[in-house]
């Protein structure tokens, strides 16, 4: 789930919650890199709400293009060439 985190030093971060325990939150950025944050350093942490997928993205795509898109999204990220 996409999270919005504000740290006590004023940074605003967003990404996918990759892991967490009582002391650490691991946020996976949209570049695929993980960032570990101590819970003690987090001021606020809230779900972003809504989907990361842009609205109307599927409008105008054929069934084959939609299948290809979802096949791509199911692959491990990030995809490098």
C-alpha cells in the first residue's frame, strides 16, 4: 500500500510499505530502492489513499494491450535493460 511519511526532520516521503517491525519501517520508492526509517524518526505515516494507477489509463486500450500492461505490472520491479 502506498504510504505518505513525514519525518521529524521535515522530509516528505512516499512509496510502498515493503516491511515493518516495532522499530523500523522499510519504504520502497518508485525507483525500486528501499529506504529504512527508524520509527522514532517518523512524525506521521498515513496511507495515501487511492490507486497509483492514473484514472482512465485503460480507456482506449485493446484487450490485448490491457493484458500486456497487467503482465508487465506483475513482473518484479524495477525492470532494467
